[in-house]
């Protein structure tokens, strides 16, 4: 985790505090997303509940490709 944390915040400059906060919220999300998926599965079915992790992974993909690049630097 310390390696991932420092690599994710590398070169964020003045946005380092915001990036750090987002990463800490991701840890909390790891506790909340399974609970939310269980509630969705109970209400709408197991297959529908897997849309939630798909959305989470889509955001992770976006962050990895575009969101982690500081403004003004090439991707």
C-alpha cells in the first residue's frame, strides 16, 4: 500500500492533498461497496448487483488512463 499510495500521488503538485483524500476514500469504499452490492443483490438480483463493481472498475480505469495525469502534461 505505501508504494501504491506514493506512486498515485507522484507529480500531483498542489493537488496532492486532494489526491490523498481521494485515495483514503477509496479505502472506505472497499468497506462500503460490498455492503451496497449485497443490498442491491437483495433488492434487484445478483446479476444486477454486479453493475456496481463494473462502475467502480470503470472509474479506476479512467483514473489510471487520464485522471492521474496532472493538467498540462501529456498522457
